[in-house]
């Protein structure tokens, strides 16, 4: 089979790779049919996130089920499913608590599209820009996509689309109907968060992003858009959703919180980062940050898409033929989706040639 490999900054290439075989009753093999880059993938490709080259990339995809073990009960070959970014067993204490991102069944750091080991021989579980992907816990991991939800539009649901839902929902549960400030700047997390904020009942949303395309999407979703942070926003927002580009921006975001407010932080900082502890203390605010345990929340996000309360298609940049991924994914776009037609399912993508 072929898999898309990160070969160094600004370089992706197809490699012939050895597929992990179906080897257990609770396992499945899937074939990704719509895959996209997340904020972390973009950083890896551009060299902002320093990882050694030579691994299969990608951990956001919708896939077609090709094979299932004898014990699998929730999916069958031909089903179109969401693949969560993190393999999780669904049975351990942390999984039962809803913290699937902390499952250690294959290793705490094991994830699709990252060089952190795990898998049957400790060599990793591969990436989601691949011809075949091993699913170690099919019933616990895979979620079927309803027939009336576009798989291409929700290609990011295994990570970023659901990550945004988790963080916005957490904040809006504390402050129903609040004014919301979303600070974007890292991929599609910002526009996704605007969409989720309105779906959760925000009274208004202000959106900051240096990217004019992201601002245009946010404005289309109903937000007031800004290229820069306004210091006059001091103590103005009960809810701040932060997916901004730097620790300095995060510090400014804290100042926008009104007393008792909540800041959800989606951005990954790889170094220790100063936070304004005195401001946090004086305002009595709450702050959340962490790897997203997306699997328990994917059904809710699918339902929001199905009933038209979410609009992920508005964030979609372009659809790319599968074979063109190595060159096309180097372009700076918010949400490029690499897609191909299913084999077993009768569903077809109108935007692609029929095989």
C-alpha cells in the first residue's frame, strides 16, 4: 500500500509501506476517502514544529470500512466512518471517564500521523493519508456518518472540528448566551470555533485573525472581524476561545476576560509559557487546555452538522485528487481535503471523477 510521508520541511512524498494486518476480533481495516491537515500537520510540514522526517503523516480523516474482525458489532464493510485521531480502547478507566486522549492501551503518546510508536510492533499506527489504516478497537473508535452528512465537509471531525466543539461547549456551559471573543490564526480552528459559538447560542462573536481568508469565513458565519487585538476590550468578554499564534497573544487574550469569565485554549505551545496569574486571580476566571478527547463528542458534532446548525463546508478550501496530495498539501490553505471515491459504498462524491 501507499502512505504519504513527511520527508522534511516542505517535502511530502508517497512511499510504499507495509500495512498492519487485521489480527483480532475487535479490529478493523479502513481506507481513508477524505483526509485533511490539522493545525499540527501544518506546523510539521512548514517546519514550525520540529519533528524528525520519515513518518506517515495525517490524523484527520473520514474512511470506508474494508474489513472487520468477527467481534465487531457497530460497523460493517462499506460503512463510511469517522476515524478519531487517537487510538483508544474505550474500556479503561480514562476512556470510561471520557478522556480517550489519555488512553494508554497502545501508549499514551500514540496517535495517527505522528512518530510516537505504539502499534503491534511498536512502530506506530501510520497516518491517515494511507491506503489502509489499522483500527485496533473498532467498536470503541469508529463512528458512522449519516447519509445526509457530506464526508468531505466533515473531514476534520476526528480532531479540529470536534476539538473546537469541546472547548466552545465547555465555555458556553458556564456562560450561556454570552458575548464571545475568538482569536484565530492557526488553521481552521478559529473559523470552526466561530461556527460552534453561534450554534451554542452566543449573543455575538468577535473574531481576530491575521489571515484575510479566515476573517472572510468568520464574517460569513456572522462574526465581527478584526485583524488585530483591541486593548479597549479589557474585561469585555465572558468567553474567550484562543487559537492564536503566540504566547504574547494568549496573554492579551486573558485581559479581554470579564470577571468570572472562561478562556478555552486550543493552541499547542511546545515550551513553557508565562500566563498572567495575577490577572487570573483578580478576575476569578477559569481556564481550560488539553489534548482533545474527541471520540465521545463526535456523535454530537455529526448531529449538529446533520441538522444544519454547523457549517463546516464554509471552511473547506478546496478538494484535491488523492494522488496529488504531496504537492497540493504544501500550499497555504485553511482546509484542503484530499479525496477519492469509495470502493464498497454506493456513495459518490460529485466533485470527483467516478472510477
